[in-house]
C-alpha cells in the first residue's frame, strides 16, 4: 500500500482515509490492477471507510441509501473480518447483526428503511466502547502495523507508481476494455443521448 509519508503522518483521520483511498483509486483506475493483484488490506480499509463514514454522518440508513447494491460495492464478510482483526469486536457484532437484518429484509423494502427502523443498530454503533478507542482508531492502528504499508516521500511515491504501471502487461488491454464499457454505457444512457441530440 503506497502512501505519501506526509499525508499518512497527519493527525487528521480524514488524511489517512484519503491516502489509502487515493491508492485504491490509482491502483484500480490508472494502474488497472484487479483484486488479487493489490493488497487486500487496502480494499478492506477502503470498505471500512465507506461504512464508517456513512454511519457517522447519517446512520445506517444513509449507508443503505448510498449503496449501489445491498451494501455498496463492499464485501460484508471481508468488512466483518477487518473489524474483528482490528479488535473492534463490539462494532463487529453490530455490523454482523445489521447484515443479518438486511439479508432478511425483502429487496423492495431495503431502500425505504429509515433510521427509526434501524435505531437498534445506530444506538449500538454509537454506544459501543472498544476500551475507550473508537473503531476508527482501532482500524488505524491495525493499518499502521501492516508490513504492506509503505510510507514514501512524494518523489519516491511517484517513481514506485510508475514502475508498477510499467510492469503490468495487461494494463493497456484492461484500459481499452474499461473505456469501451464506459462508451457503451453512455450510449445507452437516455440523458446523455438527449444532450447529444440537442447539441449543435
């Protein structure tokens, strides 16, 4: 996990989230790496950031509302493993029970769930104490102790990224396939099609 040493040293947790998020975005969208070719821990942390940020800002209802599928693009089993590995066991229990509740809720009803419906999980999430640490602090400490986390000065970071891109023989083919898929999706989008028809 290649991160900027200054960004990762910041006491602001948002900087840590952004540093790992930037790495995941770069790895998937520019280096064109796929799961299995980049550290699983980076994907786990990115999933955790998505879940934690949504719940802190707007409860579990916001998490469900922002999801592109039942849980967004994350793997609930992997996220549960991260919470357990980081020692955030109370929050692990909250998430495990939340997933079981969502799985038992019929699909049409899921997006209509409000925080009143999910009060049990919100109360447990905000009331849980991990030996006075927040789950974010637990996960931050877990991440900081990983041997795959590499903190680099900006110039060395760019050099490492360039070397990874150059070493990926599948990058160009994957990039072309992704661009073709995006073009096809845009061609099917009625809004984009209407704009093109109306453009001079």
